[in-house]
C-alpha cells in the first residue's frame, strides 16, 4: 500500500483486529503512519464466504472514509520499547541481582528471546569485537521489518547476550549481512503467520575455528553443539533487536517453533561423499562461507 | 548496591517519511483498483467490496489486481505499483490477515 501511496494513489487495506498492531507498526516502518486500514473482526483466511461478506459489509464505511477523508496519524502501539541512550544502568544488591534486574527489564521491553541474557558490558563488548577486524561502527546492513541499522557493535552486543565467544562473531556477522540483502525479502520471512527460521549452514575452515559441530546432534542441544547454539541464538536476537521482528507485534507467527531460538550447523565436509556445499557454488575449498536458507 | 552498565542492544531505525496521497472527496466516477495477494478469502472480500461500492457510487469502475512475484502469496513490486497507478485512482487491498 505504501508503494501505491508513493505513486499518488490513495489506498486502504482490510486488516483483522489481531493484526492491527502489526499493520500500524509496518506502516510506521515504511514511513507512512497515517496509512488507513479498515478493521474487520477476523482474518478472511479460512472463513466461510458468508462470514467474509458480512465482515466486509461491516467495514465498508471505513473503506470509504479511508479513501476520501484527510488522514491523521494513527496511534502507534507502545509495546515496543526504543531507548535513545547508548548505555543503560541496572542496580542490584550484588552483581547477580543487577544481572537479574537487566534480564527482567530486557524481557519486559521485548528484547529477550526468553532465556537469560549475558550482560553486554563494555568489557564483554570490547572482547567480542576482537573477533572481527571490522570497525565497530561499520554498517553490516539495514534489517527489515523495522529497518534497523545493524552496526558491527550492535551485532556484537547481541552476540554477547547470546553467550558467544569472540571467535564466533564472524559467523554471526555474515548471516546478518546476508539477511540484509533485499533479495532475501526478510520481511516476508520475519513477519508472517508461518514459522520461518533462517537455518545457517557453515562451510570451510571457520567451522573448526569457531568450534561448530557438524556431527552428532549438530542442531543441539548439548556441549558438542555449544557454538552452534549460541551463534544461532545470536542471529535470532539480531532479528529481534536489529530488525525489530518482535513476536506478537511484528512477528505474527501463529504457533512459533523451537527452531526459531537457534538453527546453525556446520557441514561435515570430511565425512560427506559429496563436494562441500560452498565448493559446489564456486568457492574455494579453503574459503569460509555461511549460507542462509529459511526453513 | 552494585551497578551494572550495559550497551543498548537495539538498533535505531533508518527513518523515512512519505506523504500520503491526496484523497478525492468521493468515489463517484473513480477507477477503483481491488488488490489481492492471493491469500484465501481475499477475493471474496474484494468482490463483496465491489458490490457494496457499486450502489452508492454508480459511476465507479473496478479492476482486479494481484502482485507479480511469489507463489502462494503474490507481492507487489515498485514496477507493479507504477502500472497500477497508471490505471486506477484509488486502491482497496487485502492480505486476508
């Protein structure tokens, strides 16, 4: 609809009540918070034709108004919390109490995947950034659906929170860069009612350097898959905190999936009867690659 | 008390602002585009919309549109939006959600 408004065409879109927050948030992200919607009680999908016809009849005045009346900026829901300050402070009776306070606040803000987070302190961030030769302020990409500016430092902060080590950071940055590619059409995978998750498939020497498991139980859980787990988790946190794909507001996945917490594996190149996946795509066997495929 | 200072992990948005298209005062005589992304039920909704608007706006004309890319769901591209913009005055859309 924003594409059409940009072309000078007034628009209005039917939107089910459950998707109003999502629609408002999307309209704001695309720079048109005034975009009118005609609210119907339920999604049209799976409703019998008579019910759809009745819902449309009940919303037709909103359709006419949306196309013919001047627009006003809609109320944007405030479930999402954006804070301008670069550094945040938390207090506790001891360090554990302060960590708990941070976790509780991040959970309330929607910045957490639900598991405890490691605090991205200045020292932890400094250590994590040693895992890359890139400058902390380098822009890795702009992530949909919220068009968040993913700098190396922001990616590193989310990697710290996920429990990553510095040697894992390149395997977190690469898929974030991949997800920012327009042709991957991230908003189509991050926002819908389906449980899409970006499976990351790692090839080349970085598998060993980062400790990734390509063998038994590679998708976790457990100690052999520690790197897989935390790298996968870091990318999920990046989707949320850098792309602003927050469940219930801008990620409308109907049921969700355990895979969305973390999904990262290394190819067992040594045991495979086939050439490594990246070699099949024209890369040198000694090159390190990360492939992102939504599953 | 112990103080913990942490880096804000949330990215700032790259903000844009578009001006909404100017609205006509009524829909009579207008070319009305009905846009569907192919998700179930949306076609029924748009046909009903056409029926309901035909009576109060007898001079309105209607055209049905879908996005050009995608399989189960069809999405509009900037090129597709340009084409629709050349052919209609207003658009009513549904994604069925």
